[in-house]
C-alpha cells in the first residue's frame, strides 16, 4: 500500500527537484548565478563579492490565497482543466498539501466527493476510517469547516483533511494528506506551517 501511495505522490512531484538557475541584473548587465555559490563581479571597475541565498521559509502568493512553506518543498503548479489550477507540495513519503483553484464554479459542495476519491482505494484495501470533522479558525479569524478522516490498517495511519471556500463561480478546495502519523516528520511540519500561515483573500 505504501508503494501505491508513494507513486501517487510522485505523480504530483516529478518536477519538484529540477535545478533552478537565476540571473542577476546590475545596471543593465546580466550575470547568470546559482544559489549559494560565491561570485566576484566587477562593478565600475571594482571587485564585488556576491552570494545569493534562499530564505529558509518562502512565501507563496496568489491573488486568492497565500501561505508560507519550508524551502525544501517546491510548489508544483498544474492545470487540471478549464479554469481549474492545482498546486502541490509533497514529501517523499506522500505527505503534503494540495490546493485546487476553481474559476467557473463554487467548489464548496465537493468536499465529500473529494474525500471519497482519495480514501476509497485505501478502504477497499482494508483500512478502517474514522471521521473527526471540526472547525478550523485561521490566524486572520476566517473560519473553515474541515472534513477529517483518519484511516488505520495494522501499524499504518493515513490522515486526510479537506476544506473549501467559495463564492459564486469561483473558490478553493484545500486538502492535506499525512501518510505517517508522526509529529516530527518533515511532512507534518510542512502541513502545520501552511495551516498556520494560510491567508484566504
């Protein structure tokens, strides 16, 4: 079962670890650089030492929402259909966060459908599901009803949380997935940081 879930996660993250190159432009002159590498540039005939570093915590900013995440996780963005965008941040074991942005429908009625889709394979395999739905209040004071499912099979625990927000003809579905119930895992830290910093605009 873990192999199946890992393949599911990898299907979202195949582009997450690509090498990124950057350009630094100074007074119209462009220099190709890499993160963390020391450079010595000449500016006005003076030698200047330069190093570009990435912050440990990064901000993802969208016109409809924003959140912070550790730099180890890259946001993978894809288009699922007409006016539906998806962003994914996922750890190697399949724990992570998914946000789907809808531009033509209000998705707030789709929570149950989404929960059924992500849990039905595990339930068919033999996992037992417990529902622990609750209300979450973001730091902004915005309240969201969260559908929470805890699935157990022998020593495996999978946790899914799904919520949504919307208005006429647009909205968001937000889902977290934990493939291991460990408070110290990198995936749990990712999920906690996103929830703690999520802003719905």
